[in-house]
C-alpha cells in the first residue's frame, strides 16, 4: 500500500457545468483563477466559460487525439513548478472525456486534486427514479453493432441500474438492441439536463420511442431482476462465459457468482 505524494504544485481536475453555466462550484472558479495554465478539450468552449467568469488564463488543448503527447507536456510543466488545471467541454473530466492518461502518468510524482461538480451521470441517475444503488456507469457504447451487443450481453444479468451516454442519432437503434438483449425493462432518457429543454422520458424497453432526438442524452436502464434461476438459464450463462474465453472451471465459478447460485448446483447442471 502506498500513500499518494503531496506536492507544492499540483494538477487540478476541475468539473465544469453540463449546460447551465450556474452549475460550477466556488472552489472550481477559485481554482481556475489560481492555476498557471488550463488544459482544455476544446479551448473555444472553455474560453467562453472563462469569459463568463472574467477569468483570463493561458489555454492549451488536451483532447483524445493528442492525449499522450499532452500528458507529457503537463508532466514537464509540473516539473517546472507550474500549477495546472484540466477541464473538459462539460462536466467532470475523465468521465467519457480525456484526462485519464495524464492522471495515470503523474500520479506517483505529483499531487492530483479533483474539484467535484456536475456530471451528467449522477444528475440523470438522481432524477431517474431507478434504484440509485448499485449503479453501473457504462458511458458510450461502441459504434460497431457486434461489439455493442457483446457489451450489452456482459451486463445482461447485472442487478444494477445501467447508465449510458448516447447521441440522438443513435438512440433509437440502441434502445431497440437493448430490448433484444435485455427484454422488457424500465428505462429513462434524460435529455438536455440543466438546459432550457430538459426533458425526462419514462418508458419500457420495447415501447415505441417518442423522443425529441435533438440534444444530449443519458439513457438509464433498470438492472437485472433476479427471477427463479432455471437449469436452462444456468446452462446459457456457462456457455456464454465459455464463448467469452473462460475455461469450463472458471465459467462455472463466474456463473455461480453472476447468478447468485451455489457453485455445486452450477457444476451439476453442466455435468448433466
Ligand atoms: N464529462 C461529462 C460528464 O461528466 O458527464 C460527459 C462528457 S461526454 C463527452 C458527453 C455525453 O454526456 C453526451 O453525449 C451525453 O450523453 C452526456 N451529457 C453531457 N451533458 C448532458 C446534458 N446536459 N444532458 C444530458 N446528457 C448529457
């Protein structure tokens, strides 16, 4: 076990609003004012936020396509003694946004402070009326259908509210795939949270969607509800896990955990 280092100059991960400019903490503003340089996903977006709060700071861009190179640049800037702020276009950096690489790169040498604030995940979860605990944040699904279905299958029997980020153009197709994999379940679409056209839709997977497809969306799906687990179901789960590359022994252990069924019972069914 290792305690993280404390250093004089630090990297600050600063949460910014997800739409409504009022949703930023005093501490985030103080920190944006105090750092020497701010690394931003899209400097134009962040410049607008800084202008709104009359903050004047040098901005550097840090995005998915230059993340490795910029992580090194941040490390060098820390070595020179600078204090660095990192923000994304909206919400909490790293959460379906760039930032992870630099955190991983510098964590043993420089102190990292996360300044909490808005995130679409928790905002959507709290309003959804789906069970808040446990919840699983999945974020964006893959653009390829076979990969998407694979991920959905991985979470099919997880008894936890599932949270996805999605774009309007893909929403209908993905909800349909979810119905095919999960069957009928409660679901919620949280659209344009904190903004003028904020709308929350309650529906069941399988139902026809009647959603304004413009804007930003969080999609939440009720977790798996444990029913009586049949031998057929146990067999299906073990076969699925073997297909995922697990040995028979590991598939039995994993299926027993995933389904909450005694290991010997799973073994018996497999032998049969
Ligand atoms: N880092 C951000 C966070 O903490 O939530 C998420 C950034 S991710 C690139 C953008 C996605 O988050 C959008 O496509 C949408 O799924 C979700 N999102 C962000 N803002 C939102 C909002 N105001 N309403 C609904 N969904 C939002």
